[in-house]
C-alpha cells in the first residue's frame, strides 16, 4: 500500500468513525432513559411520564436510524481499505461481529417498530417490554464492538497460524478473547459515557423549555430523572476511567506514557494537570502534581514507571494529540461532575428550575459528553499507534495493497459530502421535533402515586402554569 493511500485510508476511517460515534452513545443513553421513564409510567399511570416517553422515543428513533446508516460504511472499509488487517483478524472480528448481528441487531430491529408505533396498539406492558429489548439490543451492540476493539488493544485467546498470504490470528479460547484484559473495564467506560450523553441531551432540551417557559410539567419531570441519571453515571465514569488508566499502564506502557506525558525512563510519574509535550526537549511543560500518577497507578507516589525515553521513537504514538485529547476528556468529565452536583444541590434546595444561569449551563451540557466520547476515542486509538493490533501488526502493514491514493481521496470527499448532508438532515429534523415539543398529555392521573420528590415537582408546576 503506497504512503498516500495509507494516509488517506486512515483519514477516511477517522472521519467516518468520528461521525458515526456521535450517534450510538446518544442512542444507548436515551434508551436507558426511556426504560426508567417507562417504568415510572407503568408504576404511576401518570400521563406526564407517557408524554415524556412519547417525545423522547421520537428523538431516539431518529438518532438510532442515523446511527445505523452511518455505521455501515465503516464495515465495508475493512474490506476495501484494510484487506491485510481483515485477513489477519478475520477469525477474531468475524465471531464478534456475528455475535453483534445475532444478539444485538435482530433484537433491536425486531422490537423497534413496536417501540415507535406500539402505544395504543399493544398492551402497555408489552410496549414497555419492547423499550427494554431495544435498549438491551443497543447495549449488546456496544458489547461486541468494544470486545473486538479491546482485543486489538490487549489480544488474548488466540494463536498465530501461517497461511498462504501470511500469518493470521485464530481463536483458541472464545471466552478468553471476549474477556480479554481490557474488555470489561473499557465496556463499562463506554456505556457510562453513553448514559451520560443521553442524560445530558435530555437535560439540555428540558432546560431550554424551562428557559422559554414552555412545557413546564414535561421539562421538570424529564429533567429530574435525567439529572439523577447524569450524576450517577458521571461519578461511576470517573471510577471506570481510573480503572481503565491502570489497565493501560499495565498492558500498553507506550500509550500510558503518552497519555500522562511521562518522559523519564524509570522514575516516579507526575500528574500533569495542564500542559503540553515538548518533543524537541524530551519533556512535558505545565502544571503538575509530583508523584500523583505513580500513586494513582500503584498506591505509592515513589513507584517508578516506564517513560517515553525508554521507548524507541518508532514505537511511540503521536504524542501531542494523544496527550491533549486525553487531558481534555478528563477536564470535561470533571466539569460535568461539578455541574451535575450543582444541579442536584439546587434541586434539593428547590431552586434549580428558576436559576437561569445554571439552566443555560445545562443547555450547553449536551456538548460535553459528545466531545468527551470523541476525545476518549481519539486518545485510545491514536495512543495505540503505530500498532493496529498491539504488539502484533503495525498500521502500515494492514492496508489493501491494490489501492492508490487518488481513489481513497475521491471516496473520502464523497463520504464528507454525504455525511454533511446527513448531519444537516439530522439537525433539521431534530430542531423540528424540539421546536414542536411534546404532544399534549392525556389527563394527568393522581399525583399521590408519584415518588415524593417528583410529586413535589409536578405540584409546583401545576401551581405556576
């Protein structure tokens, strides 16, 4: 594969993957939110929860559909642009992607129509069952994609077999492949980020309605649930991120050193709070807490860790983008924890829905998890370079040998155009849904069956409308 074709194949996959990854976290998070809201509706028979569920089901349907459409080209690229890689890992990826099709895609597609068109046509319990199944299918899809990607980071349960076209990885222990050293922790990290993205999406729209003094009962009810969901998922995400960082340190020392900006070959590692990597000087500049990274990794601030100086330059990932994307992700995560904690405090003091400054922050909060998810993906994938499969296959060896650069450049331009049009369509339809707002609720049932905090929310709403 010539250098131009390799470069543009990487650019093309990065563009299509980054665009696609905008949608699955929102779908997974919104699906989880719908499961919670649906349970509240079944438990209380209150029409507000039916109103919340109907509106966010429409948003979920749009997000899910665009996510499916944008994910298909990525799988084709494995054959068109990355033939050598596909041949090398075909046995691994084939089993994982087949499991996704069986356990996830058919589960989602089988109940998707019931989810969208079932209200009033099927029994309430069966409609709720369809919500749970679609949500479960979205989670299963994430499971098998993360398993496949985690195997690339920490390969396990395989052997190399020589073939006519060279060596290939063959599964020897399916469950060892599935539960490779990083899969469970990375899956938790991905799912919690998705729950946070969905919750912040709901918070953003709900806060917008409250600022505009529209659909108050709907917005307050949805915001109350989403705020708890965001608070819990953001705190758990912080813990999952800590476990993930330790795993990277144990299994991918070059990536870990790049993420932390740690240079000495064998010395305690500082925690860089804010800074940049000076590659020419072989140092990281900025504000740092001495020994904190070593303490987080091992419990002892004096524990020496391998640094970039001990890694040959050819085996180092691109340092600046890995370092900055990782630190930006962590900063956004900490900011979201702070915002959610502030929202919960104001909600406890019954001052949240009238605080316009905080509501505006929640309107903007939808961008936080989206950016953090993208930045986390960049840190994980760029940080693995120069390896496609850690320690086994380099990126430069995974391309299709019959491609020329001009072909990939033209197809990349086509992808950018199509995805730009698709994103414009998504924004147009989403804006139309939000501007229209939720449908009018049926007659609201008795508030006495609601949990007390949510009952107070709706009572205050009725007194102000």
